[in-house]
């Protein structure tokens, strides 16, 4: 940066120094914000993976996960599947009647997978 000489140029010099300092501070703030955003993204990914692992847990009655799976994980997945199939049928102009085949439910493994993804996001 060039040196400032003269009384009329002094205000311009102070202003340019101030602008330079502001730009430098803004660059520092932007870099810190980007670092914090990356940390937050990694935490979100970690928590969603943790939820998925918890929801996909073991199948034994002893570990206490069956209530979690049966009452929290599987019902939203079955409902989502029902809505998805109904919407596809509606968009395809397939009319359901009382004699038509009911919408099949997902098997337990597929429902756990879908429910874990739904609740994880």
C-alpha cells in the first residue's frame, strides 16, 4: 500500500486502510463460517448414520429394540409405502374397486430399511 501524503489525501488513505482491514476481516469470517458449516455437516451425517444403525438393530426380543422397530420405525414406512403406491396408481389412472387386490405391505426387512431412512432424514 502506498504512503499517504498531504492533508487532502489523508481521509482517502484512512478510508482505503479501513476498507482493506474490513475485507481482511470479512475473509477471516467467511473462512471460519465455512469451517463451522463443514463441522456441522459432518455431525449431521454422523447422527443420521447413528440413527440408521440403531433402527436397523438386532432382531432378538432381549435387546429392547423390537418395541422401537414395531412402534416407531415400521409404521411410518408402511404408511409411506401405502401413500406411494396409491399415488402411482392415481397417476397411472388405475382405479381401485372393492374386488381389486389390496396394496401389499412391505416385508419386515424392507420396512425397517425404509423407516430407518425416513427417520434418519
